[in-house]
C-alpha cells in the first residue's frame, strides 16, 4: 500500500479538484448524485452561476438532493460548492489550456486572455454573492452620517477610491484614503452613524485591522469586502464575502481580484441608488444639466460613474 501511495495511484490519492473528483467518482455514484454530477459537468461555466432550483431542474432531482451532493463533495452547502467550483474551473482553464502557457504577445491574444480572466473573476464573485449581506451593508450606508472608504495596495486602494466616486453622487458624505496613517487617525476620530467600507483581498493589512478596531470603539460600523475568516472579516459588523484568488504563474497579468471587488461595489451602488432615488433624483438632474453645460447635449453622458 505504501508503494502505491508513493507512485501516485489514483485510488490512494483522490483528486483535489472538485471537477476531477466528480469525474473520478461518477461511475460509483448513486443515481441522484450521478444526475447532479452529469448536469454540472455538462456545462461547468453555467453551473457556477446556477441556483439550487435551476440545477435540480436540469438534473431531474429534488433541491435537497443537490444540497446533499454539495455536502458529499466536502462543501458546507451549495454556495460554498459554487465558490470552489468556480475557482477550480478558472484555475483549470488557465493552467490546462495551451493558449495560456506563455504570455500573450499580440493584441488579439491579450484581449482573449484578459477577457477570460475577467469572466472568471466575475463568475467567482457572483457564485459567492450574499444578498443578505448586501442589504445590511446598504442599510448602514443609507443611514450613515459619513462613509469612509479604505483599501491598501493596488486593487483595493483603487476600488476604495472608486467607492467614493460612486457614493458621493448619491448624496452621501463619502471619502476615501489609502494612507495608513490617515486611516488610523480617521478611525480614532469617528463617531456613531459613521460607516467604514473596507476592501481587502487578503483581509490582513495591519492598518485596516487596527482602524476597524478603533472605529468600532468609537461607535462606528465596519463593512468589510474580504475573505471570510480573515482578521479583517472578524472585526466586521457586516462581512460581504469575497475570495479573490490569483495565480503567481500569471504575475504578468493584472490582478483579477479587482473585478470581483468592483462587482460588489456595483451591486452596493445600484442598491443604494434605487433606495435613494426619490431623494436624489433632482440632484442627479442638476448634475446632468452641469454636464450638458460643460460638454454639450448628449444622452450618453454618465452621471453614476
């Protein structure tokens, strides 16, 4: 038996990828599990965006059967299963496709690579969506006195700045900073009804964690867009979960995590815009008029971006 393990026998070492494991176990699965696996493997890309009800319909099984299948695969539930499936699918495509073994050198190749990376990041973020967390976050921001948008590093800092750009148009007192010193001072001078919207791929930047603790002691609320279980997630009053994975092999490509962060920001801004429309419609109309005065009449001038 020891020799079989050392030689990599497939029976001794089960596949680590969900996709490989489904294919590996398919012949021995029970009827309902096999039906779910067949439906998933038939179109993995679509499966990463599917609901329990839709997948059950395609497989011809009950919704509890789909949930039991996800747990059989070692996941906490169907949402956890979809997150892992989206990640495995994205990593598999990037590593196994011959087109992605070397850096793109032409405009056509680059466009294809970046499009695939964007699609994978959005599919993963969509699979992780937590509507209840989005609603709670929107409630806090909508009722806030001030909103402070924090991020550290390339993608998170830029998304925090974009959050300020989105929110001030909705008549919210929003500001952004990526300066670690200013983040701590801002948190220390916060108060009740202040909200801190923090973006982090790793959930580990020291300035964010310390700022979150300090702001909470002052009565402020913390919304964190980060991976669950991280130090920042633990400090959050509202966690909007996002595992934004990246592979070092493709270090020459832009970090894909920002696409997932922007997806969540777009969801938040759209939700808030709908809630505040009666209050802000006249102000947005004034903004549109200002743009027309500056640039001339145009139906395509953006107000919300």
